[in-house]
C-alpha cells in the first residue's frame, strides 16, 4: 500500500497541462508544505522545514485544476506518494510524485464560486464535450439546469429548499 498524504500546501507555480500520447489530460502541480509557527518570545511567525513535491492530476480533474488554481494559492490536497521514473539521454531518473486524488482551494484564504465544469453540464444533458473556457474566465450555464440535477437551484429564490439527497 502506498503512503497517503493529506495536507495544506501552497502552489509554487501555475499548474501545467499536457496530454499523453493516447490523449489523456495530465496536469503537473508543484507544491510546498511547510511548518509555520509563532515564536512565543518574539510573537513573530517563523517558517520551519519545507517539503517540496510535484504532483500529477489526471483527466477531468486536471482540466479543472488548470482552470481554477494558480501560483501562490493555498490548497487542501490528498493523494498517494509514488515514485516517478523516467529515462533521458540514457540516464535513469527517479523522484517522489504525489498522485493527486483531490485538490481544492483553502477557503480560509479564498472565496470560491463552485459550478459544474462544462463536461459535467454537457454530459448530464446528453451532449458531447465542448470547448473549455479560458483560464480565469467563469463558466456560465445557458438555459435551465437538467431535470435530474440534484444541486440545481431555483433561480427566483437563489437557493433550493430541498437537500440533494
């Protein structure tokens, strides 16, 4: 069983999107985790040890990460620590890599407006996957939500009286 990491980290660079030869989306995410504490004598915050790791995010989650997260953001992240191996110019290389299962902005330091991604909206309406919005643009839904959408809100009230379960 691989070790699992769950923690609060900070992005040290913007996520970078690429695609495998088979066309799967993958985003590389550079993270830093540090131990910060307040010095009781000086009342100043001091940075302790820092753990840097690169993470990989796959498929729809990768696309959402690239559209949502940016350098400097504090995030909550969960994933398995794996060894990434590759060969370049006849040399073999290895390094730890975080296979990210879940990642989100830390709402202690950010405000997020949550909406379904374009693929979720179109797939729930029976459509095909379309173009993704550019980085920084907000996704806007056109038309009424699908009938089977448990998270839909009443546009007149701005919320739903019924829980989605």
